[in-house]
C-alpha cells in the first residue's frame, strides 16, 4: 500500500450539506446535534439521580429551566467574545439571534444554565450540588455530540496538517446551510484567507469530541471510586474539560480575540481550571442522596441514609404554634404530627 493510499484512506471528509427541508421547515444538523446532546446528558443524569434516590424524571424538572437558560447564556457569551460578525463593519446585528448557524460558548451556557438549575433545585428543596454531581459525566457527553454540529457546519478546525487524519473542509455558506459550489457543481475547498493554507486541516472538533468522552469516563470512574459529593464530581469535569480545551483552543485558526498572545478562551480555561481546583481541594463532604418523604418533600442524606445538614432555603414561613388551630392540643404527641419538614437537621422517617 502506498503512502498516498494511506493518506487517502485516513482523510476525514466534511459534509457538504448541513440543512434539509421538510416542506417549509428547515432541519439543521447543528440543532439536531445540540438536541441529541441534551437528550444524552439528561438520560445519563436521570439514571444517576434515580440511583441517588431522586423521583422519576427529576432531571426534566431541572432541564425545563436549565436548558433554555443555558442556550441563551451560550449565545450571549459567543456574541460578546466574537462581536464582529454582528456589530462590526458589515455585520448584521439580527444574526446574533441566529443560533442555528452555530455559535454557542460553553462558559456562558454553563453559567446561565447553572442559574436555571439552581432555581429548579431550590424549588425542589435540594442543593444545586446534588444535581451537578449527577450531571457531571453526562455534560461532556453532550458536548461531544454537539461538536458533530461543528463538523456539519465546516467550522472549528485547526491549521494545515500532514498527519494521516487530516480534515477536508469546504467553503461553506451558513445562511444556505451547504458548501459553496463551483460552476460544475463541485464543492469549493476552503483556503484560509489569512495564511493561504489549504487542507487537510487539524480536526480540532474531533479532538475535543474524543477528549470530552475521555473526561466523561474519568469523572464516572473517579466518582464511583471516591463517592464525591458537594459538587466535587462536577469540579473534576470542569478541570478535565479545561485541560483539553486549552491545548485544543491553541490549535484553532478561526478568528478570536487575543490578550497577551493567547486567545480569550485560553485565558478563561486557565481561570476556570484554577477555580475548579481550589473548589475541589477546599470543599469536602459526602456524596449526596435524597429520600422522598411521606409529604413528597426530599430529605438530603448520605448514601447510608444519614441526614446531611445544609442551608435549605425557606420558600414560605413555617407555621408557629400561635398559628395552629386553637382546638389543637399543644401537648398532643400523636405520631402523625411528627415533623416531616426537610430542614437542615431533619430526622423524620422517610421512604426511599
């Protein structure tokens, strides 16, 4: 087998089309990949949540707030860090809303998605860390699937490479959702306008896809062995992801703002990694589980069922003795009146 044959067999082609139409309805590969990633993350989180005592489909109670917030946050981060296509010379501000054309920043998605998840967890009466640790292996799986959307969009690749796994990239029209073609109808190969480099290119989307799957496996294995709690499993995910994002980001050639010779996302990766490392080293606590009580509320407990004290938010003021019915006997110690509140030190009987 010749060297040329090896290179050909190992070449990675990019799709020439990323949108299909069902009548007037466009079906975009990028959106499908994002949706499939969300479904995968929810499925993984749901399994882990049930094993920790959560009610069925608890993940959906959180996702209904976290997913829309995460998408909005991801888009805001992208537009802030890459404003030229929207607000620069020749830019179109309305395209800042065109999420289907690509452009979601992971840090904005996590930040605003966490706010949505925090609100949902607050309503359910559990700490955010309980959900975050259950989600930790699923989130990088979602990111890995989402990177396939970048492949369909012929974006997020590196510089020219002579390695066997080089990526063929086409000049691509985001508005039309397909590769630009020549007079003969053949897709036009992409050439970097700044460097003049042509393909094959480093498939950085694939590097990150594989790295994220590795991070998911590491988080799952570490959490299974050490029973991490208090958000520490999520911190492992953040540290693992930022390590990979740093070196992969350095290989990318798409336009990006730089400070002191590094891309913005590299600086963000460094800061977020350090924050996650400090959190992991300083915060201690058992793996968090819940018990569903008779009144439907959730009691935060250890794996063995011991209650875990935490500052549970009070959604409504507790009733005092003065508010009780005057006919009630204050000395009545009927077992039915035993406390079932999910308080910081609740020890009431509960069922799993």
